[in-house]
C-alpha cells in the first residue's frame, strides 16, 4: 500500500462527502394590516364616541403602532371621566326657613 501524502487532490469517495442539507422553506411574509371588523354601538356621549372611533386608526397600522393609539384613547377616556367629577352638581341646599311657632 502506498503512503498517502498531504495536499494530494483526487476524487473523494462518495461515502465521505458531507450530506447536502435540504432547502429550508421561506417563512410566510408579514400579513398586511386588516380591520378586525368589530362592531361598536355608539354611546351617545360625543366625547366618548370620538375616542372609540379613534380605535379604528389601529386597523391600518402595524402592530408596533397600536400602543400609541391605545394610549391616546385610554388617556382621552380617562380625561372624559375625570371631567365628570368636575362638573357642578345641583346647588347645595340653603338654610331652612324658620317655621312660625
């Protein structure tokens, strides 16, 4: 048998070659933003309805943009509720008239 010298090129036996990896399928592309189609019944309070209508803006944004819309709507609804506490209520009852004895 002849000694094998380093650096000598020649045919590589098939059983020594590396296996060919199978192709990896491409991941599906990102879906385009789409409305959820959630129905909403108006509340009759213009400030609240305007804030809830703002939620529809998220339908046309990537997921990363939803937080800004949600925080804006939440802040607006919180402000509307806080304003209810500031509205003046009915006047406080005054002193009772003295009854004639």
